[in-house]
C-alpha cells in the first residue's frame, strides 16, 4: 500500500505535473505554492460558464443550470456595484439557509473583489448584531427567518452607518430593504461581470469561528487560500483513485466502480462553513458538477435525492453518513452512482470506515481534517489508503508544512504526540479586527491548530484530541466560555462549567455542571428559558447537573472539567 501511495504522490507533484509546487513569497514569508494555481477565484467562476446548460444547483424541486446562475450572478453583481457601490475590499453579509440565492450571492460578491461575510444561520438576533457590527458590511442579503431575528436589532446596528438589505424569499416589510426578485433580473443581465482588480491575498470571505479563545472571530479567508484548497482536494482525489488503481494492478483485484453519471455532490451541511463552501461548492464549480442542496437534514430525504439526482459524492459530518447507512431505505434505494461517502467536521470512527467500505455498491470512504483557519482541508484520505489506515485523517497535503510542538511551542521529535502546527498559503490571513489574537495564533506563518496529533512513520496524521475547551456538536464548534458567560448572566448562578459529553449521533453534546446560590429554585427548564434570547439553540446544554458542592479546581483555580466529565452520570442529569 505504501509503495503505491509514495509513487503516486511523487508522480502528481513532480516538476511539470498537475500538482507541482515551488516556494514563493506570500505575505512576506516563503511558502509552497502550486505552480499552476489561478490567481483568484473569479477566474474559476468565469471558467465555469463553459458548462452552459449543464445542471448546477438543485434545491429540493428547483434546478438551475450554469447559464441561469451566471445570468443571476451578473445581475446581482451589477446591482451591488451600481446601486450599493460595493467595490474591491468591501464586505457584504449573507444570512440564510442553503438556498440557491446563497450560491448566487457568493459568486456575485467575490467576483467584485469584495468579501462575503458568511453569517451563521443559527445565530440569534443579538448574535447577528455582533457579527454585523464586527464586520461592517456594505449590505445584508438575508432570508425571511434571519430577517425576522435581526429586525429588532437594526436601529442599533444602523446608528454607525446605513445597512441596505436585500430580502430573499420574504414579503416582510423592513426599512431600506428591497426584494431579491426586484434586484436580480437575469433576463436583462449585462453580458459580463463588472470589472474588478483582485490580488491573490485579498479577502474572499469572512467566516466566524469560535476558535479557542474569546468571542467568535471573523477568519479572513483569501482567494489564494481558497484556490489552494480546491487544488488540494483535486490532489487528494487523484491520489486516492490513481493509487487504488495501482494497488488493484499489483494485487490482481478490481475495486468496484460506481455507475457512470455526471458528477453530483449532495451537501447537507451549511454553506456558511468551509466544509460545504470551500470543500464542496468550490470544487463542484471547478469541474462543472452539480451541487444538491437540502432544506434541512433528513436521511430519508437524502436517500431520495441520491437516487433522483444520481448523486456521486456525499460530504457531511460523519453522523450523517452513519444515519444514511442505518436508514431502513438504504438497501432499497438505488445508490449505484454513489462513489464516495464521508466528510469532515469530526473524525470518522474506524467502524464507520469499515461500514462504508463494506456497504452495497461501489461507495468508498473519504475524510479530511482541517479548520476554518486552513480554508478547509489540511489532510485528506480516501479509498484503499483510508481502509488501510482507518484511524488516520490522512497525510498533510502538499503545500502545507507541518510540525508537532509541545505546550511551550518547542518542536517535538518525529512520532511524538503534541499540538499540530501548519504553514502554507491556505492558512488564513488573520482574524478581522483582532491583531493580537492573529499574532498569537499565527507566528512566522505557523498556525497552531491546538489539536493533539501523532504523525506516523508514513506521514499519516492521527488525531489524538482536539483543541481544549471546545465542544464539537454535529460539525458545529461551540466555545464553552461563551455558553458559560451566558449562564452566568442568571443571578442564581454561583459556579458553572460547560464541557462536551460523547453523543452517538452528534459526536458530542453540550453539558453543564452548575452550583447555584443558596435558596435558589433554578431548574433546567428555567435555565434554558434564560439562555434562549442569548444563544442559538444548538449551544444550549442538553445535560445539566445541579450540584450542592463546589466544582473541582486545579492549583490555578480553574475548574477541572475532565474530572466532571468522568464522574458525572448522564442518566442523572436534568
């Protein structure tokens, strides 16, 4: 297996090969850069026009071709440039579920040289207010649900400047708002996009991530980083398919092939995350494939779409892959076109890798490890290489350099367990409006992921643990101190510690251990009622213990959450 891996890697990255790289100056630092990388994502979008009448976006029972979406993008881009005066370097916020309008907005905004602020669609009104005040966009494109949430905050937000609104699939009347259908007129769209000058290291997107400290931070993704993520995904796909063919030839076996169909990827995760945006939307567009969106996740509906749309790839969080395989309709659904099943946001457990590998048809397991701060994947693995190393997240991808360090930042010997640091053009530029946190997270180009790993002798990364004090619930990062801060706003709280508890379906659930003041009658229902206006529902603790003794602390006075996690019985939570 390793011979096929190494020879394929070397062939793909050799001088003159599709994924050859050389060292260039990137923002003042030497970094590995793909030799054939396009300068910016606008070029990738313009090249996709050649796919014409090929289907591009499917949303439930709606289908849009590449030509139709290009016309919408041109129409919206000219409106933003002419009426809202969006220019290079500006920002435009988008807050909606996975509607086709999200995709149209993305390409229109980024093709202008502006950055899209991809707002978390689960945010409450106050959380939306924070994101808008932090990013200061020139406009907000928003669907009806999000518009209802943010409307009470608009007067305060607009105290520091105007905020034009384009409402999507909404008849709600709001000051300074126009309807999408009154703005986007594809039948009369100009023949070309507005002109724009875009540098490879200009911001393309602001995605908010909890990271490991403080309030949500706006990660500044760039055109260069996004291009390299697309190329890394192409490399990983070529490595898996070519390498598997070599293994077949050497062993005299024949890996099953999926039924032939135009490439189509089902994406059930939100587009405001790098998993769906950078790791699905971008590569799908680059190769002229079809992206299949869902109104909300439902495994039964997903199987219907796999069969109806002849889906060839599925990318979601691992629990979704498990739910597909476990669904009673899996065996009776035509999944013959499904070639890959996997995703990111959390590790695929080894048993799930085997279940995918042994499932009916020709489906192969795939996964990748990465963060918002790496524009998507930093490692990737699939097919025979994944089934051979099911506990691995794959090798570090070509234009990343990597090292493993201890808590003090000292380099550790090969094979040691420590914190993973990566350097390369796909590391974000920084955090919006947070120079100190940027400087702390990215030092001399090296980004410390905070994740605890071991890199084996063949270069495959094994995730040992994640960044401290983070709950990863169904692919969503939840920062414990943010939840604790909201809990502490209740006057009856004396002590509160929030942490993650293993959950079979979502990977982890949010849990809280609480000590109340004397005489308090606070219960779990009242606590959740207190949190509802402060935090999105997915951040609410699903398990709460009310304790009558102080929470355990270490010598520094910090709560020892691992002890709480180990000794508290989920069946006795409220």
